[in-house]
C-alpha cells in the first residue's frame, strides 16, 4: 500500500521533470538583443505601404509630425481618506492639449483643467511632468499650463488661420479619446460661424463645426488643416449619448492666437470696455427691446465722461431706461455678447463710435476703450 508521502512524491516528481525540460528548452534559444529589435522595428514604423493614395500619405505625414506636439493631461484633485485622514492626490479626469512654445506652455480647454488642484502632462515621448496653471479664459474655454521640460522635449505646433477656412475643407483631429494614446480622426469643415456656450456662460463666436470624430478625452487637442497647421482647439461635441455623433466644435485659432499671449503674460484676458454694467439680456427681451442696455455707469470712466446714462428712477418713482447701445462702428448690437465681442475685436486704446438710443432718440458717441482691471 502506498503511503501518503509516496503518493505526493509521485504527483510532484513529473511536474519537476516537465519544468526542468521546459527551462532547458527555453535556454536553448538565443535571447534577442533589445536594441537590435528596436532598430529592426523602427523602419517598419516609419515606412508606408506602397499602395497608398496621395491623400492617405498626407494624412499619415501630418499625424506623425503633429502627434509629437500633442500631450495627455491628467487632472488631479485632493481627497482625504476616511480612515487614516491622510490627504491623497486622486486622478479626476483626462484630456488633451498641445505644445505652444519651447518655454513649456501647454494650451488646452478650460473645462479640461477646471476643478483640479494639480495636473500631470504626458508628452509624446512618454515623459511625465507636473504642470502649473498659467492662466484661464473661461469665457473662451481656454487655459494655459506650463511644464519645466527641456526645450528639446517640446515641439510647438505651426499656427494656421481660421478666418480663411471653407466648408468642405479637410481637417484632422488629434487627441487622446477615452484615455487612448494619440488617436487620429479625419473629416471636413462642416460649417463655420457657429456659436458655442462657454463654461463661463458667454457665447464663443465663429466656432468651427466638423464631422471629424471628437470624443471625451479629445477636448483640448488640436484641429489641423491638411498642411498640419493648427486651425482650432477641439472643445465640444453635440451628442445625446455623450459620444461622437459627427458634430464636433472647435474654438477657432484666430481667437486662440489672440488670447494665449495674454494668458501667458497676465494670467487672464485683457477685457476692453468703457466702464459700464449692462442689464441682463432676458430683461431687455422682456421689455421688447434689442441691443445692450446700460444699467450702471462707473464714476470717472469713459462712459461717464461721454455723458452716457444708465437705468435711473424717474420723478414718479418709476424706473426709466438710459442709453441703449445698438451699434458699434456701424455693426449691429442685438445682445450683450455682441457688445463685448465688438470691444474685444477693437482692443484697448481703440476709439469706436457707439450708436445709442435714449428716449427713442438716436445719436452717435465717440469713445475710447480702456482695460477693465
């Protein structure tokens, strides 16, 4: 009769023999040199199939050149452990961005970084860098971060123009949808001059609509033309399900080109104005009016010096309207956002002609814009 120890030996011995033979078999093959394997793989990665169309070849070239400028952004928040009471950094969201310059500035959407306490930037070479917040423009859904990476790690994108785009023009979107590394989608400009509501509540004008798939995680990544130049920052999608439905939106590069230097220099957007506050649009509409109704006038500002008036109380205790701005340099003003945009485009120091209405009488007022600090 076999003892328990004998039975165990009969079970274990064959397993040891098989393991010994397998190890000997594996060792009989040479171990490949890692560097040599990488050298062999590199030409395959950079080569192209011979039967590609010129359009496909161009897409591949644009992606390869632009992807080194696209970054992966991880937003981090602080959370306290309920048991140890230790404060931990917890990833709270991801998005995309791109290298603006060799000083380490990274451009992305405001909604990508909003609410976080820290940010981790992963470059195309997979190096990771802690980022600092430089400036935000919530009304344009833009933000700038900065990393202390060496210049040789940073490849800025070339800037194009969005004012000359045409519907039907080919575009390419690069980003990190759903956290996937460097993905490319291709489409066309579907429409121009769209409006998009920003996280700050303001309307972003001249937004680019595209059918290039933009999914969660693409936000903040670049929209490129067929030459690989930046023409927009992918910002939002229209989709009942939350995934791409072929309607994506990008903040135009002409807006980005204007605002990013301000964010780098001052941390915020320089807002031109004349020293007034405006009546909310919904009250203006309830009165059956259009334009920008002046609510209050700041003492000593351009509007006060020009003799403009805000809402005031009449002798009978009733509220009377003062001046309502209906045009700036002949450009119709139908709502408050129209006025803000007209001032932004004119810029600080510009002298503009306001067409204002008071007591049903229309007049023109020349006034110089100042910086609203």
